[in-house]
C-alpha cells in the first residue's frame, strides 16, 4: 500500500491489523472446513441419484441374463462376449465410426473456415453472419430432422423439385447408400454454427499486440492464420473434437426421427444407441441393452481421452 | 470480468484512429463475404422453408414449389388447427414443455451455481474427488445411462410422471464448470473475507453479494439449460407413454409418425406449423441474449 501523506504510522497499523485479521480468518476457515458442502451437497445429492446410481446399476445389469426359462441368472462377462460377436452391434458401430471419420472433420473444417472469416474483420455485416450461422443450434433436433425430412421427401420437398427440374431421380436422400450422408448433413447443419462460435471465441482472446508484432515482421493474411491463429485455438479444437466424438457415438435422435420416412433403410440397429434403445423398449432385453450401452460408453471415454492427451501433448511442445 | 476486457479488445482492433489498412484493420473483401453468404443460405434454407410452408394449406403443400408461397395464405388457419387438433393437445404439450423448462432448467441453474461457487471458494474434504467425478461424467454418454435410469425410475414409480423428466434435467456438469470459471474470475476472495469479518454467514454473503457478481454467468447457464430442456427428446421418449405428459418435441414426432405412417392421417400442415411454433420462442430468446451465449461458450472453450 502506498501513500503520499506524511502520516504513515496509521497506515502501517491498519496493515498490521489487517494481516492479523486475515490470519485469524484463515484459521477460522480451516476449522470450518466443511462449509463448502453447504453449497455443494444439493448438486452432489441429485448427481448421485441420476448419474452414479444408474451407472452402477447398468454395470450390475450387464452381468446377468433374464430368460423365460430359468429366470434371472448371473452370467459374468457373458453378455460382453455376446456383444463382441454380434454383427448387429458391429454394423451400427461401423456406421458411427465412419460418421466420426467423415462428418466430424468436414463439419469442424467448415466451422473453422467460418470462424476465421468472421474473425478476419474483412466481412461486410459480420454480426449478421455470426448470429444466423449459429441459429440452427437453437432449433430442437426433432424439428431440425422434421424440416430436413420434408426437404428430402419425394412428395413436397426441395429434392422433388430439383429432381423434376433435372429430370429423373438424381437425388435420393433416403436410398440405402445415401441415408447416412443425409443424416450427416442434418448433424452438420445443427452444429456447424456452435463449433464456429467456440472457435471464434478462442480467436477473440488472441492479444492485439501479437497481430501488431506480426505486422511489424511483415506477416500477411495466411501467414498470420498459420503462425498465430491456428496455434492459439488448438485447445478449442481439442474440445470441439471431443464433443463431436461423444455426439457421433451417441447418434440417436436424427436416425430415430427419420426412421418413419426411410423405413426399410434405417434399421433397428442403425447406430449402437438405437440398438440399445430397441433392445430395451421393443425387445425387453434390458441386460443386453445395458451391456451395449456400457461398451459404447467405454469406447467413447477412451477415444475422448486419447484425443485429449494427444491434443495437450502437442500444446506442450 | 471477461466480457469487459473483451470489449476493450474489440475496440482496440476496430478503432477508427488509423485509416491505413493493416493486419488488424484489413480492407473488406467481397469474395469472403460471398463465401459467408453460402453459409448463411445453408443455415436459413430449412428455416425459410418452414416459414413459407406454415402458410400453406395441405393441398398447396403438395402441389406448389417448396420455397414459394401457395395459392392461399393459411398461416392463421394452420395455427388455429394446430392448437385445436385433438382437443388442444398441442397447448398441453406446450404447457408441459414450459413446466419442464421452468422447474428443470431453473433447478439446474440453481444447483450448478451453488456447487460451482462452493468448489471455487472453499477448500473442503473431498473437493478434489468431487470435481474429478463431475467433470469425468461429461464424457459418459448420457444415453448410456438412459436405460438404467428408466429401470430405476420405473421401480420407484416415477416413470410417466413429470418428475422423470425434471429430476435428470437438474444436473448440468457444464453449468457447474462455467460457474466455477466465473467465480474465480469475478468474485474476489478479499470481498468475501470482508463480509466474514462483518459477521455475515456464508449463505447470506452468497445471496447478497456473490450472486450479483455472478449474474452474467448465471444467465448464461440458465440459457443453455433452457435450450437443453426445451430441446430434450430422448429422455421424455423413453420415460413417458402418456401423451398428456409429452413435451413438444415428442408430441411433434408422434404427429409426424401419424402423418407418414401406414394408417396415414394427413396432418402435415400441423407438423409444419407446430414445428414453427416450437422454434420461435427459443430463437427469440437466443437473439435477445446473444451477449451471454457468446461469453459462455468462450469461457467454456478458453479455460482448460
């Protein structure tokens, strides 16, 4: 504490009294250590009820088998062995893996292009683009799929109009070979703006001095993007990738809502999550359903962990 | 506060002092703007389609071009038909959605604010484990928990009641994390110690001082919780069998299945208009609270 008045003694006294006060509160805090739980117990209570308990229950369920003859019996890891040999499970798993390897990079690349364009300060009406591209995120997945389902439909969609115009059936969004791509388009539409805002927010935190330094060094356009912007948003890219991995492996809403429109193509095991859902609610195979859900949870956590580790290791270098 | 510091940055980068072009003040580019127009069109086509087609009669829906208006302007008729169909079940779904949003998202915001603040400002036994478990839970696919949660709830007799939707909505690990970041940034420890010296209890200090400082963070968490609850589909789909408790998302999907199914009932105009009514409130909230979702996402992505 600095002061220009000649009366320094009182200030010194004040400071001294403040330090004793601080140390006494520190002691008091140490004694009242448990006060943090005053604020955190309600969350913890509900969390245990809706997160921990179901998780433990799912693990428990996956170790049993329920049959008409013999009832409930312990089968150890039997359900897991069955799942690893189940072509329906692998069919869905292969589909979401492909989705992850194709749709996620395309979506994140588009999001990065949009974020860089908006951050470049070279656009007319920047604010308009930022808001409108983000807007689809606010649209419920069900409504998004219904809208795209209409656009895709042969009856009154844009697809029908385009096909009429071109003659023949050039676009077939619900054909077996295209339906995954059609879903990929819907997911991209929903989340490209969300990822763009994540990237854009990270770009915004780059200090202006860095750009000025780059300017003095004669860096222009692309060089600035490569040398300053992309390294600065690496953390945001890791986070967006992890969210996208989780989203892809959980794929359910889009194929489930689209199913009535593409009945023979979107099967009950189209994605692992749809498989788990249908095993439970159409087949009453709760034990096996829990097993599939747990396997997908473990896969997701492992891949997310690897991405996180690789991402942060690069950051250290 | 993070927003304030960012505004200064913006001003520095776009400030009008220098006239010449530079890295921080480049010339406007028509080509790049056109590129972004493509993004804009992509984002807007389905929404414009919805707007245009909610004004059409069922006949026009099938017979006229998707992005042009029909022969008759039937928006009002469609709205009336939507809210009166099946004894006004749509309004019931709207009321249910509001109930789930107010109690579920409101409760989620409250719990996340208390817990995020508690974790940021107190050293208590079990704090490290608490934080690790909650953040680790983000990586667990929510749907992996759905089936066991359903079985658990059905044993407790909670399925097919509003509680089955509200209770799981109360937990937002992302919200807890955001409030934790906000508290570290904007609630000075010295201020809390001063309040303690004055003899104020921890809860009183929280409700009279800290809550005000945390207000922007709380609004952000509330906004994201509202969107998550309003858009929730999977949870109500498995928990509810009684249409009287459906939220809008599940109800609309049921109408859509009715329209496209085997025993098709031609209510496409209701599905289209109902979809429009479903997205209008949430889009309006987003446009009004722009500042908050941007600062929220940046806090979430930058710290870590």
